[in-house]
C-alpha cells in the first residue's frame, strides 16, 4: 500500500526554500479563527466574574442581557468573520500549495488568488461542513467517511474555479474511492505533531497564555503548511491519469537510491503491483455500479 511518506517527501521538496511564505499563507488563512479564539479568551479573562455570574443567573432569556455588551459584539463579529472569510482564504491556500507542487510559486498573492470564488467557497464550506458535523455528532463513523469523501473538493475547486460546487464534490468522492485509508493515514500522521501544543494549552493556558498561544499558533501553522502540501500531492495522485503509477515508481526509485538490494526491490514491486491491481478492481466495480 501507499504510505504518508510517499506524499510528505514530495511536499518537503516543493516547500524547500519556501517555508516562510508557505507558513505566512497558512497564518493569514487561519487568522479569522485564531484571532477570534484568542480575543474570546482574553475577553473572558477580563470579564470572567461578570460573565460567569450572569450565566449562572440566566434562567430566563431576558436575563442574558446581563452579559457585557462587548461580549455579544465581539462574539458576533468573530463568528461572522470566521464564517465569511475562512472559506475563501482556505480555497486560496489550497490553490497556493497545489501550484507549488507544480513548481509554480504564487507567493503570498496565492492566498487571495480565488477571491472571485467567494460565493462558491462559502457554499462549499456549508455544503460539506454541515453533513460532516452531523455525521460526527450522530454516528461518528459516517462523519469520517464524509470528511474523506469531501476532502479533495477544495482542491478541485481551487484548480478549476469555473466548475460548480456539486461537481467539485462529485469529483472528490470519485477520486478518493479506494484510497480512503491512504488519505486517513496521511492526515492522522500529522495529528501527533500538534498534540504537545494542545496539551500545554489545556493544562497551562490560564497561567502562561501568551507564550503558549504563540507556540501553539506556530506549531499549528507549520503542521498545516506541511499537511496541505502533502495533501496537494495526494490530490495530484488521485486526479491525474497515471498518478498512482507515478507515486509507485518514485518509491521504487527512492529505495534503489538508498541502496536496497534487488531482492527487496523485487518484493516491493510485486506488493505494489498487487496493490494497484486491487485498487483498479475496487474502482472499476464502483464505476460499474455508478453507471
């Protein structure tokens, strides 16, 4: 089977010498969400007693008026900014990393390269986010399946902004079929990278909020840049003709360059050929039933 390293290696190659810009692109893309979270925590620290007291006493809807006005204004503004800006910035981020995989460095302007697709980006976010959230909330497993099915839709829309949201979703579902475990393995391989920052924020965030927030943000930005770069290469594999064969060929070439003997290379080649054959069978059966 294919491993996360098959995509991570290519991601590191495309990011070589471009990590700073890539991390800045990610940073601005997540700012609406992260600034909102930081300001929310700050506001709660400043108004902690008043807010908690008001919430404890708010047994009727009218009593919520006791909450500070700034609490409502900030919360509403933060949620609105997150809802409206994050989807289109995420689309631009996907376009930046995808073009980078092709050797085309858009620079920081890549982040705003899909602003004209504002409406589609927002609809895609709602169209995929709501079913995933409901799936995770109700039965968990369907949520993960839907998340995998929709995961490449942003890349399809980023590469071809003229297509519809439904077409991007359709292509994504078709592309990842048979490769879900590979995709989940790739995404899960990044989870542990950000875990130390999360643990520190949970247990020490109240005492050392500012330095831990900065550390958490830096970790998040680095991991997100690395992950999106790797996902761009996964997208290329499932969307391009002969993409899987290219990934297999690259792995065998790496093994030969690292000095693996011919016996090991032959065994690995046989395993990969069987894997490709099984994938083709699965995808062929799916196409048959879809028709």
